[in-house]
C-alpha cells in the first residue's frame, strides 16, 4: 500500500514539473524580440534609450525647404507601451531650388501635440523643445527626438506639428539683404489634413 502511494506521489511530482517546464517554454515563445533606440528627449534634450518590438510611420517622407521630418510610433508588445519619435533631417537644396528663391531654414522651436481633448483647445499628449539661453545656438540639430509614450496607440490623424524656422543663410528680398536668422517663419501641420501652412 505504501509502495503504491509513494509511486502515485512520484508520478504527480513528475507531471507538475513537466507542466511547469511547458509553461516556461510557452512564455518564451510569446515574448517578442526587442530592438533598442538611442534618442534625445525633445522636452529636456537629455539622452534617452528605449526598447521596442515594432515600428510604423505616423508621418513619413515630409519636408519643407531643406528640413525633412517624420513621426514614428515605436511599440513594445512585451510591455504594452507605445512611444512616439520625431526624426529631423537636413536636406541639401538643389541649384534649381536656390534659383527659384528657396531659402534654407534652421528650426529654432518645435512642438508636437497628439490626442486632442474633446470640447477643449489642447492635446493631452505634447512635447516642446526648450527655451534656449543663447539664441545663436538655438537651432535643433538633425536627430531623433523622443516625444511621449502612451498605454494605447494614438490615431495617426490626431497629431499636430507647430514649428518656428529662421533663414539659415542671408538672402535678397526686394533689393534688400536679409541677414541670417533675422526672418522668422511659423509652420503648422495636422496629420489629418496632410498639408502644412507656413507664415512669416
């Protein structure tokens, strides 16, 4: 009788261990492979790194004069978090662009808003570049900037870019020379409209 009981308990222990191993194997299969991204926080200009499993475009291949910009969503399916990133790039103007009076810009201020609040005039998610002490060194360099994170994905059509540019080079306007950095341009773009509006 004791032998049968001992054998039964031994089989139970073996089955429990076997089931435990299977659960570990399943959990390993579910976990997705992660990639890393090294970014700069747009709010603080401090370095920031994050890990993600997937990425998709919110706004891609957009440019105004020499400034290229795009917004990406980096999601981590393991932690169930969604991160949003602004990529800025500097593109060379062609000789035809310059002939047509296209002026290269420097970005001195940029804000990104997302997830508009109903019956309000604000976005619940936002990031803004800092107020710089030295105006001459106030431009945003070509880089990838961390904006904000969300527990749920944000609709692609619910983003806005609000930026201020200055002329990166002197140019002639109505026979007058406009000094570098003395002309300011205000640019607004909504991802829903897929078009931007610029004003001086």
